[in-house]
C-alpha cells in the first residue's frame, strides 16, 4: 500500500483553501475532506509496518 504521513488542516484554513480553489481558472478542486499537509511520503509499505507506525 502506498502511504504517507500527514496532518489534518484546521477548519479556518480549509475554508480559505476552498475559496482559493474556486478562484483558480484551471485545474480541478480537491474535495475538502482530502486536503491535508503531507509531511513525508513513505511509498509502498507492508500492512504490518503501517500498523506499527500507526501505534
């Protein structure tokens, strides 16, 4: 499974990002519930390694 470490964003910031996305004349807006701050991309990981990382 491809995995990454990320932080959720506060509602106030999500509101601002949604407004910004609506003003962009190109691309496709990302759904609010998928917006996050990626800290590290881990790539392909085994399920047992991800379970250990989660804890």
